């Protein structure tokens, strides 16, 4: 059994903490210095239940943030390339990997134009999009999705997780009500030009990449529910998800597409 990643380089840890503080971040915050622990307890189970074997796979972490998911994938034996448009995030992610002793197993790249990724066609077996697609400007989202499709091999998997769902009245990241239902064109009029966060519609996720199958639907939701079980969610919530899955599957929909944060695994045809 693969063991949970541990901080093994104290000097690298101190460098990580110092750089995080220079960015105005708290290195002790769950979503900064302890994010790897969170992803190990959550996204790891999605990867493991969706794949027969992860060792030896090549993965693209699209929008790596501070490197937590990339570190989890590398711990599971995946060769990872992690990218982000924010250069400071990439620097912090590199330092994060170093403190876990994984610098040699992850390639971090600062990519400014995600509509033209610097990779060969079909280079990767897996792509992870963890809480990132909602931050891609709406006018280029489909172009970015098609570029991700270009670099993914046939039968490859795209993992979508933590993506704010625009069918919900409350946007999950900002906590603002009703903005998902309003056009961005009204922001100047109603919100004094604020750059408000909005989710992504489930059908944009399902169809924007090209010809893909909903792997969760094909498995009858078993992998999704098994991952949730492994995460240790409350029994009553798990029962609700199971019941919802049975009903929604009759209409060709998976429960992860209707939750406030979209969770779905797509397989390239």
C-alpha cells in the first residue's frame, strides 16, 4: 500500500514557508501548507477507483495551484507535468514538491497561454483539472478544452473536481448568491465592475472537450460512490448520494454533475 506523502526535507520546508509568507499566504493554512494532506484524503480515492493501475502513467495537472494534486499523483507512481498561468504559484509548487522529496518526479511549468500547450499530441494518459476550469475566461474555455483533448491519448481520462457548478444559485468559491444566474455583462451595472466568480455549466464540461464518455455513468456510479466512501463522508450523506445516483442514472446523468462542485471522470473515445 502506498504511504501518505510526508515532509522529508526540513530546509526545503522552511524555504516553502518563507516564500508562501512573501506571497501573503499562511503556510499553516489548510489550502496552502496542508493542502497535500487534504488531496491525499480526497482526490487520491478518485484516481485510485477510476484506474486499474496508476504506476507508470503520464499525467498533466492543468492548473497546479500550489502543487498538492501533482504531489499526490507522483506519490502514487505517476509521472507528472504540472502547469499554471501564475508564475508565483509554480514557484511555490516547486518548493512544495521539494519538501516532500519529489522534485525529480514532477515537472513544473509556467504556461501563459493555455490555448497553446507546449506538448505533443496524445502525450498524456491522464489530465487532472482540480478547481480550475471555472477560472478560465468563458470566451476561451472551449478552445482550452480542445487543447487539453489534443494532448490526451485515446482512452485517456480527464478528472474534473471541485469546479463550481453554475446551475446552483450560490457560487461555491465566493459564497455569493444568484451571480451564477446573471450575465457577466450586468456586472458593471449591478456590482460596480467587480470581477465576480461564476461556475461552469455541466454540459460545458461534458461536451466541451470533444468526443468523450462519462466514465462515471458507464460504471453505474460505482467508482464515484466508492471514492466518496473511501473519503469517509457521513453515512446519511452517502445514502443521499446513492439514492440520487439511482434516480439520475435513469436520465443519463451522474450525481457529480448536479452537486455544487462538479465531479466527473471523462474517458476519451
